[in-house]
C-alpha cells in the first residue's frame, strides 16, 4: 500500500471518523455539563419556592432521565446513526409500558400532583377514602397513613387524588361540640351562662375564638350545644375534657332542676 493510498484512506475514512468521535465526546461532555446546571437550577428553584423535598426529587429524576435520553440520541446522530426509527421504538416501548403499568403510572402522576398542590403534608391529620389518620409518608405510588388505633395504612395516590380530601390540620384549630339536654325546670339562661363559664375552664381549649352556647332544641327546658375551639393536634383531648366537664355538671343539678350547680350569682 503506497503513501497516496494511505493518504486517501485517512482523508476518506479515518479523519471523518476521528472528527465524529471528537465531536461526540465534546457533545457528551458539554451536554452532561448543561444537564448538571439544569438539575442544580431546578433543585435551587424548588427550595426557593418551598416545594416538597419528594417533589424536588421527582422533578430532578425526570429531568435527568429525559435530558440524558435526548443527549444519547444527539450523540448517535453525530455518528450518522438514524435516530428517527430509534425514537419511534422508544415511543412505542413507552406506550406499551404505559398500558401495562397504567395503574402504577396513575398513582405516580397523582403523587406528583399531591406534592405540587399540597392538599396535605407529612404530619397532617387527614381523612381520605374513608380513612382518618396522620400522614407518615408521601411515596411515589402511595401514601402511608397511621390511623388513631396505630394501624399503618397504605393508600394508592390515584384513589386519594380522585376522592375528597379532608385536612384537619391546615386551619390550625377545630371546633369541638357537645349537646346538653337540660333537666326539666332548669333556668335556660342561667344554665347557658354556667355552661359558658364551664367551657372557658376546659383544659387546652382556646380563648379565641371564644366558646359558644347555642340553643338547638326546645324540648323540656331546652337542649343547648356547647362549642369550644381546640388546637388541631389536641382535638381529641379537648373533646374528652369537655364531655367529662359537661357530664359532671349534669349530675349536680338533677335534684334541684339545675340550680344547685349554677354559680350563686346566676341563681
């Protein structure tokens, strides 16, 4: 093989191949650098916007996978490999996987929306699909909830997102109510005043909004409802204390039609 033949071979085959390899390496290195910048910017923006940490991880993973696929296709294009058919195969494979895993993908998508819209967060007391408990974890496909009797329950995110969601924590406080049937012959106004003072003494009950005493029925001497505000985390404790206080109050005035349990100034 003479020099001219080697020169022609180098110009026709070796040089273009070497240029493609160098170009592909440059594209890969530059692409990875740009992907790294994009991911860091996305994570920083998520922290500034106070996105949930799990949502930030979701977005970061999706960005990494999607941009890496695009970069690989671009590198293959540098070598002259047709990427149109490859992209078609990837799309077809994605459709097939989507059909096979439709339930999992629905749960995944619902999980992303739950994290983005934040109808609840970890630690909130919620009611979803007939289950009431404290959220322990918002996962990729389901949410872990601990019920009041300490049972860990995993609920699919798609079911949660498709149903009504009650968040008992987000407003900060909850209204506790108890109905009080007054004994026959009781002084309605005096009893309401006494119950108002009683409600103010309930442990952990909030001063604002103040307790409410409302007449809800006119049977006998009347039935009133005692309402107090309780901090959301202490709702059940306040409910128990209010029930106990009212029950003890009702036992006192039975013989004298409620008057013996009233403060002297109210008799």
